[in-house]
């Protein structure tokens, strides 16, 4: 990917975030800067407690940093009102979590339709788009099933379809295969990669799985509050 000719979909500039526990101040982010480009997958590595989820929450406008800026499509979102931030989050950002968080009383199709209705699409438009996304993820024969009737991998694929239903420009995934057995995780990951590259979304995927990380376009490690390139895994990518 020639990033020199492409503007980043997501740009993080000197992000800082700290928490207080009792008398202790814990600095989680200490000036994180990074750019994420259309159609690329970036693995985010780091031990539990390093701040990966915090970084994703800030990047997705779910949490405010103590300092620094989040730019989505070149817009400094920290300068927007709360209502405008909510609009950007709904339109431009998709989230996938380790646990699917599907609404149990609704079918797979309805779970993917709902975020589109919230955005203002008609029911017919939303259902057409939802069926396209579910079919792309191999669920065209399962969209009338409720979550309890689906396997773990199928539930997570519905969650991915829901995350991209509104055609976001940024996809943030926090351990999206962490709750799945290895073969299922592999299938879900392959479909996620295919979807990212077809849609042109910029995807940031927090994971502990080094084998999956090695197959992404870039790998960053959150270490001591900063993002650094993971040279060992990048070398594996170059050899594949």
C-alpha cells in the first residue's frame, strides 16, 4: 500500500491518558501518535492492562483523552460538540468486541438493520444492505436466526456485519476472535480481512494472537504508553 499518496482515515496525535487509583497516578498513554490508512489492517499488541482498550475507546470517540487529538477523515473530533461527535461515531466508526453483544430478541438480520435505522435509512434500504453484508460473511442462510440459534463464530460474524452496516471509514476491533476456538477464529479472521480490503475501511485490531497479527499489514505494540513498530512480526509479514 502506497500510504504516501493516501490521506489517513484515522490520525492520533500525541494522545495522553492517565487514571488515578487511590494515591497513585497511572499514565496509560504518554503521547501516542499514529496514522491508519484506507483498506489496511493494523494489529495492536500489548499485554493486558497496557491500555489497548483505552486507546481504541479514545480513537472511537467513546472516551476523551487528557491531551492530544483524534482526527477522522482529517477532522479534529475533539473540537466537535458532543452531538457532532455522536454523529461521527455512528457514521464513520464501527466497533467489534470480544463478546458479540448482539440483541438476543432480534434475528441476525434485525441486529444489522437496527444501526442503519438509527442513522435514518428506510427499512427496505437497511434490509438490503444488511443482507449484502451477511451474505459476504457467509451468513445468507442464517439471517433469520436469533443469536442463541447461532454458533459463536456465526454470532461474531453478525457482530462484524453490524459494525460495518453504516459503511464506516474506521473499524476498531478489540480481541474480535479472543472468545473463539482456533479454527473458528481463523475463519472469522479471514472474513474480516477480506471485508476490510473490499470496503476500504481502516481497521485497527487489538489482539494477543501473534499468528493473526503477522498476517496484517502493520503491527504496532503499545509499550510504556507509546506505540512502537513490532519489528519481529513485521519481518514475518515481509517473508510471507
